[in-house]
C-alpha cells in the first residue's frame, strides 16, 4: 500500500516535471522568437536608414559637383572675356 502511494506520488512528480519542462521550452521558444522578430525589425530599419543616408549623400554630392562645374564654367567664361577685352585693347592701342 505505501509502495503504491509512493509510485503514484513519483508518477505525479514526473508528470509535473514534464509539464514544467514543456512550459520552460515554450517560454524559451517564445522569447527567442520575440528576439528574432526584434532583430529582424532592427535590421529592416537599419537598411531603410542606410538607403536614406545613401540617397542624401548622393544628392548632396551631385549638388556640390554641379556647383563646382558651374564655378569652373563661369571662371573659364570670365577668363575668355578678359582675354577678348585684352585683345581688343591691344588692337586699339
């Protein structure tokens, strides 16, 4: 009789341990899935930020290149104008 009570109690303990192990597995699994989702979201946000920064830098560099080209163009035109004025002045004198 005591043996059967002990066997039933031991069976109950084993069953409770199995339930606890399953709950722990489920908790760990859910925690990992949540962390994976957070990392995935962070990765997507970083990719969007990178793309925006890349677009900003490309636009900024294009604008600066245009300004340099315009400055160079204006400088060449001014030098050409000065040269023509000098040629005319030379012919006049």
